[in-house]
C-alpha cells in the first residue's frame, strides 16, 4: 500500500486527518504549503493526495497544484477539501482531474469512504501499469521451427478480430504467452490484459474475484471482469472453473453485463475473451464437469499450441532468450551455450515443455561459476547421465541383456530417432550431423524400421509383410 500526502495550510486540520488515517492503517506525509507539497511529490509520488484548495502564503493554490500533479503523475488520485466550497469550485476541480470533492467541516466516515475508494483506484492503476510492462516482455514469441511458424500464422489471423479464442496444449507449452501475443498485436493492446487463474481460485471466492463486491464498509470493490473492461480477460485452465460460475460466465458472454456480489446495479463490460486448457474439454463435458454451451461460446477459434517436443529446433533460440531475460531481470551472468550443451538440450525429454526449459536455464545460471560457455556437464538431468567418469557409455539393463547385433540396432534406432526429432524431421541436417550421406541414411532408416512423420519427426514402423515394407520404402524415400 502506498502512502497518502495531506496538504493543508492549517496545521491542526492536516495533523487531525493524518492521525485518523494512521489509526486506520494508512501511511501519511504532511505538507503545509505548495512548496512543501511539490517537494514531497517530486521526492516520491504518493498513492493518494488530499489537497486543500485554499493555501495561505503559497506560490500555488490547490487548483494549480492539482493541474501540475495530474500533468506529471496522472495516476495519482487527488481528493479536494475546502472550507469555502461551492459548486463552481467542485466543478472546476473535477474538470481538472480531481477524484472527488469534500467540503469542510467534513464527516469522518464520509472522508474514509472516499479515501478507501480512491486508494483502490490507485492500486488498480498501479497494477494495470505493471501488467502492461509485463505484457511487453511476456508477449514475445521465440522460434523458427515449422510448428512454431504455423502457430504464429494462426495467432496473427485472430489478432485482427475480437473473436473468442481457445488455446489448447500441454502444461508449460506457452499458452499464456500466445494469449498475450494476440492482445499485444490487437486493437486492444493499450487496454488491460487480465488473467483469471481458474485452477488457483477457490470455488467459494471465484464469484467475488470475477464480479467484485459491494459492501457498506468498503464500498465498491471491482472484480477482474470490471478491471479488464475494454481489454482482454484470459481464463487460464478454464476446465477448472467451478460449474456454478460457468453458468454465470455464459450469461455474461451473452449479455455483456453482470451484478457485483452484494450489489444491485448492472455493470456493463466490453471484453475480448481468450481461454486455455491442457485438458480434453470433450471428456470434461461427457463427465459433467464442463458446460457444453459455454464450450461452444469459448471455442470460436481453436488453436493448438505445440509442445517443446514438437519444436526442438527452437530450443537454442529459446535458451538464449531466457539467458538474456534472466540477465536483465535478475542480473545473472550472460553466458553462451557450447555446441555440446545445445545438442544435449535438443535431445532431452521435456515433460514440462518451455516452462521447464526456462527453469533449467535459471538454475544453471544461478549455480554456475558465471564464466565461459555453458557446458553439457553443467546441465542438470532428471534421469541418470548415460556416461561414466572415464568416458564409457553406461548400458541400460535392457540393452545389456541383448546380443550384439540386436543391441547395436536398438542403439542406432534410438540414436537416429533422437537426431531426426532434434532437427524437426530434416533428413539433410540429420545426415550432416551424424556424418552420413543422405541416401545412406535413408537406407539405414529403412533397415531399422524408422519413418519420418508429417509433423516433422520420426517414429518406428513394424514391417509385417511385403506390402508394409513397400509402403515404408515409399515413406523413407
């Protein structure tokens, strides 16, 4: 919570207001004239200013201070107080951007209600600015693989409309980054992007979080839907939204209005809705956990976000991006990757997808010595490393029990599968890396029963008869 700057030429008044607010848990600063007031603002902008409009022995009156503060610090709410108040002064103050106007002698309860509302406004503005700053960083899409280019092409098409988008894909694949990319490229880019963590909010509080509430004690407290007005509301892991809330969200999508919890007035909102899930919503519907009508409302444009396994070619660029990000945000050392480290990263298993890669990069930068290239030996492994201290390959129990020919074939098959997937199914690049002629590699893949797939990877095919073998040959060629 920020502090409140109280500006009044009467010492008793400013100290009385300060004591009352501090008893309510607020932090305060005091100023008796315009010079002191502007010095305090320039030192650190307050979260809220309470400003007397008539200031004796000051270079500036309250209206002049108000104009200056709103010009240089437009997000600071200013509450005007005056013992000589009239409707003309009130109108002039509001026109210059004052949050509210209170006439002396003021009612303490009335003053506190206005201050709490103004402080809430201040908090929301600060959070909005913070969100906008984060959006600029987290909406950047990194990659050049075929799967990545296809994703960006789909995202670019939906940025030009206000259609609802459903992003599907495994956890950690970058669905929220894709949602922020849509927002950043749209005509709503200057408006808020507000995330609803459907899995992280309890069913008991979900409606207050979304719709806000009205109470006699605290007045109006806007919810996330109201905060997102004019911009984007992003339902992260929408499959985890409580059933009761789903029906109300469905109504809001139809009517574009709702009531706060405890309130009677209708609140109209202009929102674009983007949702994401790593679950099968068809299965959730069949099992009665998700409303089919809501699914059809949200799933206007479905877009699949590929896993990191499907875009291994992007791992070097993603890793370099995360290193730069950690350097700027945390001051961690900026290091390059060795060729061996890149090769290992591209052949590792990534159940946590891009999020797991980001965490691994941060861990290596924190634990490393901060000098030179990042070597393969520095990369932590979720499973035991398949080598020994003296450079020997450590065989798995299964491989160690096979005859030499079968063991060699099993190793070659797994090795070539790994390399083909690493290079996104590109046979020429794979052949160059493994040191084989392209035609020789095709023959080897055929003999091992390995075929490339349409998604730019490889799989094992079993040859049951001559017809299968002929088909395999056609795929391999």
